C-alpha cells in the first residue's frame, strides 16, 4: 500500500518534470502564446466579471497578463467608471493558503516563499474568475500543477467558488490522466487551439 502510493507520487513527479522541461524547450512558444492570448480575449467577451485572478508566469508558463491588461483597459473604455481589477496569487507557505492581491502593470513586486513574484502591499481582491496555470491538463477539466495543492485547497474552502479556467499550451495535453479524489475539475480549459474543455 505504502509502496503503491509512493510509486504514484513518483510517477506524478516525473511527469511534472518532463512536461516542464518540454515546455521550456517549445520551439514556437511565441506564436503559441500569441494564439492563446487571442483565444483568451475572445473567450472573455460577454463574461460579466470585474475581478479576474491570474498568475505571474514561471518555468515557461503562458503569460496571461498582456491579454488581461487589455481586457481591463477595453472594459473601462466601454463600461465607463466601473473599475476592472486583476489579482495575482499570494501564498502563505506555512498555512498552505493562497489569496489574490491587486496587480497593475508596473506594480511593485517582491518574491514569495517559492521565489515567485507577488504584488507588494496591494489590497486583497476576490476574483469571480480565475485563470489557472497548468503543467498538464486532461479531458474532464483535470489539471496537473506543481504539487503544492494550492488551487485545490483554496477552491475547497471558497463559497461561492470562482469560475476556473485552465490555461496551457497544446503540449501539456494528457491523454491518460487519473485524477485523485482531492482534484477539483476546472470549469473550462483553453489552449492555443481554442477551447479544450468543455467540448
Ligand atoms: N506562476 C504561478 N504562480 C503560482 C502558482 C503556479 O502554479 N504558477 N501556484 C500554484 O499553485 C502557486 C504556487 N504553487 C507552488 C507549488 C509548489 C512549488 C514548489 O516549488 N514546490 C517544490 C516542492 C515543495 C517545497 O519546496 O516546499 C518543488 O516543486 O520542488 C512552488 C509553487 C501560486 N503561484
Ligand atoms: N482540499 C484539500 N485539502 C487538503 N489537502 C489537499 C487538498 N487538495 C490537495 N491537497 C494536498 O495537496 C497536495 C498536492 O496536490 P496535487 O498534487 O493535486 O497538487 P497540484 O494541483 O499539482 O498543485 P498546485 O495546485 O499547487 O499547482 C497533495 O498532497 C494533497 O493531499
């Protein structure tokens, strides 16, 4: 029993490392990123959200921030005074919790406990839509992350839950992924080809 759990965790770790290495070496990442930005912008049309949570990209992740900044600026032109906001994760390594704090281009940033940049002393925000970075993803809305369990834990504790949208390159698609009982499926997944989930 102990052994089979270890094997499973080992398999997941190896898969994670292989996918990250492959993503860092994507030959056409700029073209793919450009396509995914367009998919995001089209997907966002008609969404009612005013606060969207995203992430500061690391390890070759797709950068969602340029498309979100345009979403914010365009929305403010169209909708008048209603302020749109973008939030980035702030993790508490000790309590293993994650909250979102306001970000704007040029916002002062500092490193979190994992070396990821986070907004420095901006106010906490409550996103109704979350763009979630995926190391891997699969049909059914399932996601492989870095193994911290931050999204699963946060989503299990929030009521109402934000609408969750996974982002990844086509390279991260997993044909054969067995979710675990704590894995919360994403509501949608977008990649550089378009909407992958729901189909
Ligand atoms: N860009 C980005 N920011 C993000 C996330 C993400 O997936 N992408 N997160 C999504 O959750 C949170 C951070 N999650 C993380 C989860 C694990 C590790 C990590 O380095 N784990 C070590 C082992 C654990 C440890 O050092 O204590 C490792 O992988 O070696 C880092 C961040 C918040 N910010
Ligand atoms: N709702 C939860 N309550 C308590 N622990 C949880 C919960 N969800 C996940 N965990 C724990 O978090 C750990 C990591 O989970 P998992 O491997 O699914 O992370 P991940 O989704 O890949 O990572 P991340 O979300 O940080 O990118 C697991 O050991 C799991 O037991």
